[in-house]
């Protein structure tokens, strides 16, 4: 009776902690209980007591089988969590770190490329602005020259007429402006 209770206690602790030593202790205690039942059955002649002893042996055997199934499932779970999943997690972490490195390198490359594109855009803007300024200055000079030449010619002719030169030809008399 004591071995079976100690087996159950060790099994409960195993389920709580997952300590394999407690699982082994529980197995050993159940085996000791079953051996004790066998030894006790050899010396009992009372049929009612033998019946109860068989029931106890059957229940302990089923308990042992259930415990072995739970221990195996727990070991499988621990192997999965501490082995495969931990390895996969490690690989995932490594892949994530590699991805971050690649993304950072890509960002640096894009930043450098954008800097070059910005430099080309600025140079193009300065060149186009310079050409536009030169064209504007040339246009302004031509327009000013087109306005000031006739005015200067008219002013010169008027000055000569005012000085008494009656033979002075007045320019742009055919213009309607």
C-alpha cells in the first residue's frame, strides 16, 4: 500500500516538474507494489481477499501503463520543445538577423543611390537655370536694343533739326507707332 501511494506522489511531482528522476522513482514504486501483491497473493487463501488483491494488481498494472504513456508523452513533448522547436527557433532567429542585415544593406545602397540621383538632379537644375538665365539676358538685351536704337536715332535726328540742320532725315516716319 505504501509503495503505491509513494508511486502516485512521485508521479504527481513528475507531472508538476518534469523531472525524469521522479518518473523513474514512480515506476520503481509501482513495480515494488506489484511484486508485493504477488508475494502476498502466494500466502493468501481467502477468496474474497484474493479477489481484492487481483483488483489491486489490475488497477496498479493499468496505472503503470497509463503512467508509462504519460511519461513517454512528456518525454516526447520535452524533446520537441527543447530539441526541434528550440532548434527551429534558433534558425528562425538567425534567418531574421540575416534578413535585417540584408535590409540594412539595401537601405544603405538606396541611400547612396538616392544621393547620386539628387546630385545629378541638382546639377541638371543648375545647368538648365544657367541656360535659361543666359537666354533671358540675351532676350532682354535684344528687346532693349530694339527699343533704344530707334529712340536714339529719333533723338539724334531731333537734336540735329534743333541745331538748324534742315536736311536731316527723320527716321521711322513710315512706322505707325
